[in-house]
């Protein structure tokens, strides 16, 4: 059995992070370590490809953190399944993910399932909001109004630094980037209009949380206090 390490840093991360990963992998017993510089969501990871080609039955692939191997739960599960079929184990040093043990394997599947469920629930709430807006007379086209649910989903997507703004806007229903940036900064933190939008969505906020600044009902497709940027 051989412990084989894999390390990755994105283009925005510093060299010291790669050195930290390599040091930890060597301390764990990895003599051979592969690395990549790029997004965890990218399909072009030559270091990972070479690592997977090298692995043999009874070897164990070791990473420092789970997101070094991949950011999408579904793809991560597929990769671990493929390793298991080859008789290769997987271990994340900073998390209880060790497929060489039954408990570690079960924990990995549970965590991945919860992550996918959370994403699907958020997506469903956004879809229901869009459907409700259309039922009130909106006929489609690009969204012109940011809603609390859409804003929260935008922040959820922007937390993944591998996602581009165009792809996030497409997932939000072809939301214009200018509208997104009216409510959030580039890192996903709220601007004043975004904070106000979420504050007015909280129960008990203001004299009437269902009203905007102009007194209109704060429904998707109805007049809002904030015009699109």
C-alpha cells in the first residue's frame, strides 16, 4: 500500500497554501505528491489526471482538505466511487473522510447528500418565486427585480469562488449582472440596498414588511423601492 498525495491551489490563492498542503501530506506519509494550479471545478487538472493514472489497488489517495479534490458533491462522490471500484482508498486529513473505514465512507455520503439537498431546496424556492410572479402577470424575460430569496441564493452561489458571475446570473434566471452588483459586492457581501431588502423581508421589520418605500406590495414583478442598476 502506498499513500499518494494530491494538492491544489486556485489561481487566486498564494504559493504558501500549496506549501502548507505539501508539508501536511508529507507528514502524513505521502512520498509521492501531485499538484494542480486552478479551479476545483475545472476539468483541466493534469496533476489529478496523472495522480489517478498512477494509483494502484490498495493505494490511498490523500488530500489535506476535501475541497482540494473537488467542490461539487456529486462529482466528488463519483470520483470516490471510481477509486473504490479500483480498490483505492481516499482520505482527507482535516475531515473525517477516510474511505478505508466504513464510518468514513458513510460520513462522506451523508455530508454530500445534505449539501445537494440544501442546494436543491434553495433552487426550488427561487423557482416557486418565479412561478408566483408569472401567475401575477409577469410574462418572463430577464428578471427586473431582485427578491430576498433570489438575493440569498446569489450569495450562496457567490460563496463558491470557482463560479463566474455570468454563470451565477444565468442560474438566477438570466439576471443582469448590473442588477446583481446593485445589491452585492464582488465577494458576495451585501451593499446597502441588499441589506435593506433582506431586512424588510424579516418578520416585524419596519412598520409593514410587506410594503416597499413607495407603499407597494413587495412581490416579484410589483413596483419596488429599488430600481435595477
